[in-house]
């Protein structure tokens, strides 16, 4: 009992409690920064979803506009074709009218000549006939010529009337096509106005996304700084405790808020936790476990790899484990911070890449093993059940 009291007194006069307070403060600051980051990411996900919806609307409007433009172009082609037919028919009408005028002129002159000749013309036919048969033929031919002239005139007139009807039909067809063209132009103008309106909305949505991306970068930087401060405070407290022969300070050991380890909750959270943004694989994994109620374990992918991923034995890989590399091919961030995902069973890894992906385990390992060996383990050391 006495020894215990001396030990307690030593601890009370030892700087460890102050360090424990530092750990607690740093942990609270890291949790606050993580909460702010998560809130910004939620806003970003909503803004990105809104942007995508508006972009889809714009794409649909553009597609409809292009379809209508093609239809309107076809209508113009039809109008041109009908106009060519109208012009050709008008030329034919004019030609038939000229023929008709010519035939009528010839007939009029002939009738005028016959009228002036009167009986003398008929008498001339009789006197010039050598026989009765010749007289009959001459009279027959005179009547035949007159009938042929009348028939030619009638046929020419009928042909002109048919062309007039054809021209009238073509003019009506063109009028209908002109009306259709006018309607299509009105629809295209309405689509163009709607496209401009939606384009403006898209620009506003894009501006919101860009602002939130900048805010996310700022929040992520603040979170990483807070997390580094927390890890530093934890390391100092633990080092001080070991140097004094004591036990690690409770606040240092419990550097994260932990909950129950439910595999079902984690797997469900994998499917419900939104995309965290390109380059934020570790943030997404952190959010999955926070949303599942397991706990908040911050850090980048290389931190998670170093702290929680200790096995490369495929036989020990279980659903719910994180799988990570501390460095991978790709951009500078990947080489520095690595990449992390969650094994969800059925030979499948889910991760936050360009989107939330479902990747074959073998493919994931092959893609990520060019620099370091992929390893896996329980996030935060919490075994899921």
C-alpha cells in the first residue's frame, strides 16, 4: 500500500499528466479537424452530385438540339427539292402556255383566212378537184386539219392544266414544309435558350465544386497537421512513460475514439460512404470506419500501412481488413502517401480512386505491388466480428 502511494505520488509529480493533457487536446483538435473535413467532403459530394445532374441535363439538351438540328436540315433539303420541282414545273407550264398561244394563233389566222375567203375558198376546192372522189378527199382533209388543230389545242390545254395542278400541289407541300421548318426553328431557339440557362447553372455549380475542393484541400492540410501533432504528442507521452518506468498514459493509448467492431456495419458503410475525392483514399477509409461506428483512425495510406497492415499472408486476409501500400506507381501523391482500400470479401477490394471502385483482389495486388508489398490488417487493431 505504501509503495503504491509512493508510486502514485511520483506519477502525480511527474510531467506525464501534462503530456496526457497534450494528447487529449491534440486528439480533440484532430477530431475537430476530421469532423470539419468530413463536413466539407459531404458538401463537396452533394455539390458534385448537383454538378453531375446539371451536366446530364445539359448533355440531354445538347443531344436533343442536335437531333432537332438534323431534322431541320432534312426539312430544308426537302424544301429545296420541292422548290426545284416547282421551278421545273413552272418552266413546263410556261412552255405549254407558249405552245398553246402559238397553236391558238395559227388557228385564229386560219379561221380568219377562211372567213375572208368565204364561199370562194370552198368553190376553189370544188373547181380544183379533178373528180368527185378528189373533191371528197379535199373536203375531208380540210375538216381533218381543223379537227387536228382543235385536238392539239385541247391536248396542250389539258397538259397545261395538269401542270398547273401539279404546281399547286407542290406549292402546298412547300408551304407545309415551311411551316414545319418554322416550328423546328422555334424549338431549336427554345432549346438554345434552355441550354444557355443550364450552362449558366453548370458554371455556378462548377464554381461551388472548385471552392469546396479548395476548402477540402485546406481542411485536409489542417487535419494532417492536427493528426501529426496528435501522433507527436502521443509519441512524447509514451516515450516519457517508458523512460519513467510507468505505463502509457490512458489518453495516449486511447488516441482515437473507438467503438464496436461490426463487420456488417463496415461492409454496409463501404457501400454508403460517398466518394471523398481524387487522391483521398485514406480519408474515405477513415470515413467508412467512422460511419460504421468502429472509430476514427486518421493518417494517410502510408500511416495505415505502417501501423495496422502487418501481414502479406493471403490465408490471413479477412473481409473488413484494410489493404494498403506505403508507396505506389502513379502521381507524386501516390508515391509519397501510398494507397489504401478495404477488402470486402469475395476476392474484391473497394477503394476510393477516381470513383468508388470494386476491384478484383489479384488485380489490386498486382497493380499496387510495383514498389512495396501490399499488406493488410485490422484498422486500429479492432477485429471485426
